[in-house]
């Protein structure tokens, strides 16, 4: 099963089993880092204390450094998240300028929103939610269930113990792609 965070700029990953949900996210991040160098892809983590315990190993990867290598895109509280947001807002505004139009926007930023109460208080979160995706930002919202996802999140990956699925939240036909996690 393939999935594009470029085509699906606002994604939700849900599942009742927290450990299984975080292991799935960790697998995605590991694959992204394996397939893309740190100058092509930047990973941004907005986590709280509880989520940090699951994700702390990603704090030290090169993909979390900013371009000047003086800031890591890994926030565990609101102050850190606002600092990261301010830095990313500059990039977002530059890329929103009419003079800045590129076929491939690099590096691409993937924001992993693992703590809604922190992330939704940052400006970059709201900017990405309202954007058309052409600025090179994707947002991955990780939550217990659908009701905790932002309304702008249409593409959802639902993690279950036996079979998981990918579907469009706005598609009323009920179509989905089913898959089984391996490893």
C-alpha cells in the first residue's frame, strides 16, 4: 500500500490502541527518513510529555534540524511549539509569495501533530489547515478517534489490531483500502 503525504496534505491517523498507533507512526517516520535525505524532508514533532516518551528517539535525527542547524523541530510544550511555529511561518510566507513558484518545493515539511492541545495553539498549524498544499507543508494528525481530528482532515488511516484501512472521510460511498500491518 502506498500513501502520499504530498497529495494528502492533511492526514489523520487514528486508533484506539495508543501503543499500536504510535508504533505505526514510528514506522512511517522511519520509512520517510530512509527514503528522503534531511535536505529534502524536514520532520516537525508537536508532542506532549506522554507522547514524547514514544517519540523521543526522533528528536536527534538530522531531519528535525532547521536549515541553519541551530533549532530542532521537536516541541514538548507550548513555548517550544510557538518558537518552532514562528520559524516555520517565515518559510510558509516566503513560499506563499507569488514570485516563489516551484514545481517541487524542497525541503518538504511534515508536521506530526501528536498533541492537539499544544498544536492547535500555533499559527503554523492553522496556516497549513487553510492552505492548498502548494507551500510544501503536510500535517499528520495523530489521535484516538475521528472526533479528535480537525474538520479539514479528509484522508484518514485507521489502525486496528487485525485489519487497518485508509479512507476519505468525506466520501459517503464508504470506499476504503484495507491493509494488514506487518512487523
